[in-house]
């Protein structure tokens, strides 16, 4: 009986060090939910880093045993690997280059590259301990670009799928990376390579032909006489979970409390991880522009901005946080009154119930990344609007803008356009809100996370069949 092995940088659980004792917390992330039906059944396994340094073999052994009961297999990383593989290479080379921030934020260091290779090999070694011919391995994201080839070289008779959760940049960006050739070769170890959008596929194919001089026909690449397919699979969310949270009694109580606090003010909401790609500073400037252009809105609107701490060991992220603190402080100091503040800013994470209450309470959701693979927050807002009202403002640089075309689509670099979009959204007639939201809700409901998992797996099976039929010709 063949099995499915999922490999991602992080396990779908978080290990928390509770004063010397390690405790497991389940993750509510979209990927964990979507792949839950796979890794929890039969002999299937999810391999990944538990998100924390665990010292000592005894402790590691104990955690491994606990995780095994949940079909999880840990790859432990030491301090040096966290610094070099995770922070140094994944987040200071791949993340900035793939989000078009090469010149500002990328640092190319040979030692970090060496460590990136070693950690990918560590994942491979774990997989090879359990993989049998006929199994399927589904590798996720930019931290593991080399893994498909490593597995392929060691074990040929296996189905390998790869999915990139962040954008794939244009060839002009990608070619800047000193190790571009090895990275592409690594990805091409897979049989099926998935991206969120067709543009990502296009960029990937263009790099494959220019950097590796391989032959492509439409979206099929011929690599060493083996065909590899690159295709777009826009990731969805668990729409039913957000719809049912929105009608949950406890969440409704929270919504009522939020509405009472803000009286009859209109709420604009944004939720992001701390990241320069999310356009948080530019969004704040657009909000300030709104207050300048439309002073009649003062005291009638509140911008509720949640920024979730992320990668705060990396210097650029600390700096960004300081800049956001300063900008929020400036705007609030300039426009606040005794009873009112234009921005309610939170630098922490919240339980999903609170997010749901905010999605329900917000008249406008502002999602304006400078670049984003997909952006699930935009879809979660839509799924939460069970009354079909509310307005989504969405950056055209987010993968989600290719699907949620009934949002107000903006260029996040154009602060005037974003501020005017906010004005339009705050004044949009209910009938128009409902028309747009209904169309978007249909899309989010139809192309949900279950659909995403299903079509990726089916397509991988088809690619394997195509490879076999080509061999027997
Ligand atoms: C990467 C790509 C792509 C946020 N704050 C809290 C919280 N969240 C949850 C949201 C949402 C998730 O985190 C963020 O997902 P995004 O898609 O918006 O962004 P990334 O983290 O950058 O994800 C992205 C995604 O991968 C999937 O492929 O869409 O483009 O960059 O689900 O709800 N969850 C809780 N508390 C919070 O305070 N519980």
C-alpha cells in the first residue's frame, strides 16, 4: 500500500517550551487544515521542523515519540542551522529575491548556501528512511527547493510534487542569485511543480529555458528525458470553518463588543505578518492621505491594524517594526482627539475567534501587499461575510487578485489610489457590496482548500501516467 509523505519546513504543530517542559500546540494554519485529511490517515506522514531548538538526544527522542502518534516526523535544527538555513538563506536570499526586494534586502553568503544544502539533505535523509517505491512525496515551499532532486536521485520510482507558496520572480530577478542553476535543478526533481498563479508558472518556465537551456513545450519541461509539468493551483481556504465561526455564539458576542466600542464608526481592518512584502508602511501612508483628503471622516472611522510578530531575529524586520511604530505614532498624535484615535494598532497574534469577530465587524478589509504569493487573509474575510456585505480592497500584486476580481483592485504603490479606494469602499451602497461579495463568496466556496489538495494530487497522478506512456512508446 503506497503512502503520502508531506515535507514542509514547519510541522503542523508548534512545540512550546513551557519552563523547561515541551508542549505540543496544534496549528490552525490553512496548510495544516488542508493537508490534515492526508497526513492523519493510514501510514501517511508529515515531515518538518518543530519550530524550536530542542537540545539533547533524550529530549529529541521523547518529542519524536510523541509526534509519531500524530503521524509527524521531526527534523531537528540546531542554532547554527536556524541562523544560516532558515534566516540567512531562506529569509535573506530567497524571500527577498522572490518578492522583488533583491537590491534592498538580499545577502548572498556562501556559508549560508552550504547550510541550506545540508538542511535539505537532512530532510531527504529522513524521507528516505521511510519512502518506498510507489509512494508520493509532496514538498512545500522555498525552504526546500533542493529536496525534490535529492529524493529523485536516491529513489527514482516515487511521485514527487512540489508547491511554491510565494511568487516565482521574473528571470531578471531570479538570475541574480549566485546558485540559481542548482535551485532550478532542485525543483525539477519533482514531476509536478505547482504555483499559485499562471504568472508564476510563466516566470518559472522562462528561467528554466534561459538559465538551464532546457526545452519546454507549453507548460511541459523535458529534463534528462524525463518530463516535468509546471502548473498553477491557486490555494483556497477552509471556507466553511470561517462561515461557521462567524455564526458562532461566542464570536457574535465579540462582534457585538467590538461594535459597541467603536460606536457607529466604520471599521477598516488589516491583518498581516510583519513583513516588508506586505506593504504595511505604504498602507499607513495611504490611510493618512485619506484623512488629509477627506477630513470629514475624522472621528467617523477607525483603522484596526494587526501585525503578527514574525522573523524578529532578522535585522530588517526589527527595523520595519520600528518604522511602523513611528508612523502609527505620528498619525495618531496628529489626528487623535480625546475620545478617538484613527489607528488601533496591535503587534501580537490573536486567537482565530477574535480574527473571525474582526472579519465580521469590519466594513472594509484592506489587503495591500507589494507582492504576495496568494494572500489568505483576503479569502478569509470574504468567507466570513455571511451576510454578503463588506468591501475588500485588494492589491493587484497578490495572487488572490486573479480570482477575487470583484474586490476593489489597487496598485499598492499608488497611495492616492489606495486612499481613494478606501473612500469609495466606505461609501459603497449596500446593493453594490452584496453584488460583489456574493460573486467572491461563490469563488472562495468553490475553490476551497479541499479542492486545491484534490486537484493537485489528481494532476500528479496524471503526470506520472503521462511519463509512463512516453516511456513505453
Ligand atoms: C504564505 C505566502 C500565501 C494572521 N494573524 C493571525 C493569524 N493569521 C493567519 C491568517 C492567515 C495566515 O496567518 C497568513 O496567510 P497569508 O496567506 O496572508 O500570508 P503568509 O503567512 O505570508 O503565507 C502567502 C500563503 O503562504 C499560503 O500559500 O497565501 O502569499 O506569503 O491564514 O488568518 N492566525 C491566528 N492569529 C493571528 O493573529 N490564529
